């Protein structure tokens, strides 16, 4: 089952629990077409032709998927990748609608990008491509319409170019994108936000079971931005990270890996492979290593019916998007494994993006301590809200999160008069 089908499945289950009116359910579920002039749900494709450094012309297809704006401006990343999966992008746009609703921040969902390989483009070519793309979509995005952010293959520099190009049409508008460089209005704490949110979510979950991070054994699949920050922060709280993996390989130390040394090694060698503080293991076995808490922080669909029965973790914290297939979900539920779903667990990034947007609109920047304290408040309150929904509808955490999200978007839709 692909990401879009899985997301729609969870939505339909949540709708049944809420007993939504069929017309309202249909207006929320059917994405990517215009439902009403005010309730945008569309896919936009644009052709971007740029001169390469060698003087030749090259065309690329850019797109923006806008799913829902009932609760506020749409929000979602822009990715640069040669093989963009339309179903995955559509699913992620819809997932952002539910994620921002669970986090209780005033956004809807969007996603987009350009079909290109950024590794094969020079910096000047990437800048030209980004500026042409922005020229094509500047009327679709906006501070109070649709606020892009970095995603796969993009970063703060990409957002800086979008901000500059957009400002040529609309005047200086720092809140039009988030994930910007600090010097252009980016928020302190943004780099660590998703990983820090994973820590706060994990603390809230373990506290529910009378446990703390300290003393628990963690396995982290993926040692990129999210996984490495999660590992560092978990280690600082006394958690024992016993195994990690990335695209270069996997390592294990049952006594606990020295995370500061591993971070240094990973930066110097561009991966965890070759780290002397642990034993190399098969990366395919990382998910079934013995641990208390498993943190998939890389790709979608990695936990499936083929490996679900072998998973030994008591808790799974989904730091990646869609890491668990619905079939695996059912298997793990029968085994008694508690899964903290992605639409809550990895919402720290979009929450701090919201803080950046707020700071830009106010023209008043926060210090890092305030950013982190506010993030902890939002993550803690989010878990309480999800648990309350679980109690009300006698469901697991994933369905509690989806039910909470759908309920909030449905209420906003009805209040705005869009349900007909």
C-alpha cells in the first residue's frame, strides 16, 4: 500500500469514528481539485527553462500541490529530486494538513518541488532554476496563502532565493518562506527542531508508562538531520543509543554508542561507516535489533509485514514520514508494540517553522531558549490532546492523532461554511 492509499485509509477510519456527514467527509478527502474558490485543493505544474552554465537551455517541471486551507495558510516543503513520486507528494501534502492540525498550529497542507538532480547542477544553475520557479508560482504562494519550506534537496539558501525573487513582485516578505538563513529572518533552533520534537514526543510517551528517556535503549534508523539530532538529544538525557544506520552502513554497541564521537566521525567521513566505537552490522537488520525504543528516521515504508513480526522494540517513535505500512501496523498492534505516529512525532519541524513565521510577521525575533520552551509546550500539549481522543474513541495513538486532526479541520470547514 503506497503512502497516499495509507493516508486515505487512516482518514476514512477517523471519519467513521467521528461520524462525519458524508458530504463533509468527501470535501475533506478528495484532494487536488478545486472544491470552492476559497478552499484550494489543486495541483499546479509549471515548466521552468533555464540557461545552463555551458550556454545550453534545459527545461524542468516544477509543481505545487495545495491540499487544504480551512485552518490557515497552506504549509509544506519544496523538494528537488530527479524521481518525484506524485502519489508520495500528494500524500505528504495531505499529511501536512493533518500534521498541522494535530500540532494545533494555524496552517493547512501543501507540498511541491522540481524534478531535477541538484547534485548535477552548479550553484548558479540552482539559483536560476529557483528564481524561474518562483516567478512561475509567486501568485500561488504568499505569507497568508501558502508558505513553502525546505525539503529533500533544498535548504536555507534555496529559501533565501525564493524570498528575494518573491519580494521583487510583492515587496520584502520574509514570512513567505520558512527555514531561511538566520540573517534573513530564520529562527534560532530550526535545525534541531524536528529531532528535538522527537525527544519531547518520546518523553511524553514514556512518561505515560511511568518511564523516562534515561536508561532506555534506543535504535535509530537514519542519521541525517533528524536522526542525528534525536540521537544527540536522547543521549544528553541519559538514553542509551545502541545502534544507528545511514546510507553508508550500520553500527552497534550494546553498551551504548558514544554519540558526540559518532557525530564527529559522521561529519568527517560523511557517514557512520567505519566508526570504531561500535561493531558493523547489516543495515537491513537495524529495525529488528533488540531495544526498548525504535526510531525510524529515514525512509517511508521500512516497517512492513515482512519484518514486523521480528521487531523487538516495545515502542516505535516515527521520526520519518510513513515509516510503517498499515499491514505492519496491525501486526505490531497485536504484539502490543506502542507506535507514536509520524503526524505527531515529527511535527517539531513544522511547529518551529510556525514560530519563524510568527516572528517574521511580528518583526521581533526570539532567543533559542524561548523557541525550545515553546516547542516543548506544543509537543506536550499535542500528546495530551491525542491521548484524550484515544480515550474518547477507544483507539490507538495513530487513530487518535488522525481523529484529532480530522475533527479540527472538519470543525474549521463547517464554521467557514464550506461543507456543502
